[in-house]
C-alpha cells in the first residue's frame, strides 16, 4: 500500500486526510498503525497467502487495514459496504477470510452475516467498544498492545477484489503473489504508476468508495509516491471542488457520473473555486457520454485522461484529452497487453467491425475457487481472456466500446449484474416471469429496469410496481434493485427456455447509436 521509507523521510507529512472530519494520519502514524495490525494478523495465525476481509465505509482506518495485508503477504478483500448480510456472507466464505474488519455502523449487519461464516475467527470493529460476542473486538483496543515496528517476516500482499459475473454470484480476482518484499512493485501497478502520472509530493483526491478496485490502486500508488491522499467519505459535487481548492489537489480519479453532477451545478458555483492546481484528472469505470467529456475538457482544460481496463488486469487502453478530441468516443489505444477483436468463432475481425474484446492475458489471474468461470473467461488455448465487452478498433488503433456480450449494467461507475434480481423477482407470488437489464439514464449512464409478466389474477400497475421494488430492496442492496418496473403479457423465451432479453432491452435503446450512454 505504501513504502516505509516515506515514514522515515517525512514522518510528519500527512499521508491520509479525511475530507469531512479533517482527521489527519501522518506517515509516522500510518507506519506504526500498519505494523501493529500486521502483528495482530500473525497473532491470529494468518501467514503468507491467507485471506481477510474489510467491510466498512470510508474512514481514517481503512488505508492501514489494507496496508497491513500488503506488508504481511496476505490477500485482503475489500467488500462493497452496501451489501446485505447474505451477500456479505457469500464473499466472506468464498474468499476463505479468517478475519473481518468492520465499523460500528456496519457491526450488526456483520453479526447477521457471521451466523453463516464459521471460519471467521475474529471481527475487529472500528469505534466498536466492548461487545459480548467473543468474536467481536474493538479495533483500537485489539491492536494497541502490539509492537509498532515491522513484523519479522514481511512479504508482499495484495487485494483480492470481487467482480461479479453474469450469474449474479461475485467472483474473486486472484493474482499470484511472488515471494518478494513489500517494496516490490508488480508489473501491473508499475504500469498504472506511470499511466496515472504519480509523483513525489502529489496531492490525490479520492472521491469514491475505497472498496472499488480503481480507488484502491490509486490511493496505494499515491502513498507509494509519498503523496497525500484526501479521502471523501461520500461524493458531493461542490465539496469536491472546494477540496481541490483547499488542499491544492494535483491528481484525482473519477467516474463519469461525478463529472455529470459537477456540470449540473450552477455556473456561479462552478466558477467559485480555484482548480488551477489540478494536473491530472483520470476517469474510467463506465463510458463517458461524449457531450459530458467535451464540457469537462472545456472547463478543466486538457488534463482529462481516460483508460479502459478491468479488475482482472487483462490489458489497458488509454487516451489523453488531445487524443480523445481527435477520436471522440474512444477509450484509447492499447498501452498494456495485446488486444484482439474476435467474432463468435474466435476469428479476427477487420478494423471498424465490432466484436468481442479479448486480450492476450497481460497479467496472470484466476477466479478464486471458481475454475469453471476461470475457464469460461479464457480462449480455448488459454492464451487470451475476456470480460465480455464488445467494441471495434479504428484505422488509427483507437478502441471504441459499442455493447456488452453479457447484460451487465454500469450505473454511476458501479457494475450491476441482473440475474440475481431476476431470480428474486421470479420468487414473488405475483410474478410469473421477469427480465432485468440496463436502460439509459443521463446522469448515471444506465439504470436498472425490470420487465415483469404477472401471474394470472394479479393486477399490473403502479401499486404492484411499488410492491416489487420494495420486495427487491428488502433482499438486495438498493443499487441492484430496479428503479422502475414495466409489465408485459408474455416474456420472450427461446425454445430451450432461455430468456431472450435482447428485444426487450433494445426498445429502450432505440434512440441511441450504441448501448453505452
């Protein structure tokens, strides 16, 4: 997560500042805290390549909770803090985590999940205080007695984050860990360090939840550079601008929805703040509408840079503002990995012709405890991998995304997989069949839509729509739930019984040139 020499060279420099509270963690404090937690893990019996999980909102302990694993040779899984108890339990069990770290705000949800997680030996609660359950300890009290010097057997550790699949069940992206010290930089992160223009003394503003892969990597690299990271507890468009001015922020990474919400601020508000310190504003996670990006470049200047990649690290494309303006709509040229656009028979397609995007795998990975889906993501000869996106390359070698071979929804930069919601809706007594997919949303890119065939005798209409949305929200995190429900007389299914969603979805995208806003 960061390199110890910065603590010796700049002990009083702010490593992390919380945007809302102003709480500061210096490099010296981060070093001591990280070492204590690493000692705690060893005392719990966690050795190199073991797993633990973090499930909490952004706070001033989050970074050390990752950094300790990065120096103890462990895999740490940062879990979406909006998940329900059953969803959390699946990830805790599937990741083989033995310790989970949470916050007071999430403690009761974790307590509910742990009823299904017999392998969890300890839960540390930030700000938790005393607890009658022996598996739950106050975080600060549990680590306080351990040494603030490095453990004797430091090894490189890394995140194992979860990327959901079309079945709706999430999958852990596991990268092999070389037997190297924590100072070793894996090739993927060395590439990202250059791509995101990291440098000594940078001031990085992190506006997104730290459980996401891109903020995880960006915060880690900023700390490796000896920079200061400003962590927003949650994104607010005007607060973001105020933070840039207050801390003279130089670097940041955002998603297009954040751009859109800042652009919707009144002109006098946007003009109120001095943003001249910004050197690099990187965006990814979801396609950016052309008109939004044009306005951002006009407002912030040619510092807006884009990249396309996946948690799996198959490969990356990127483009500068100037390159994008010359190729509007592109997600860039390949800078890492070897890109191929292939048809359904794995044959290369000519330039300008859309096909599935494959990369000759740039970094080795597997889906943890899921060999079947690991094989499904790879070419028959095992040399290439895909996450199911569709696009084409122009004559200058720039990649454009046009569709997705799966029905994954990207809403506000968050990946949502509809099968889980479909399965839930079908379990409702008034629902005969259901389809869930993404439809256009000018702010979020896409929003979740459900189309439902009701049971005989059930009455379709606004009352049932509200009932079904509430039903979904009782069982799933809200971001996975439909914002609206339409009704249909008969759901289209293939003779095999497979749901044929394409004609349902297509009518909502009829006014769009591509299925990516």
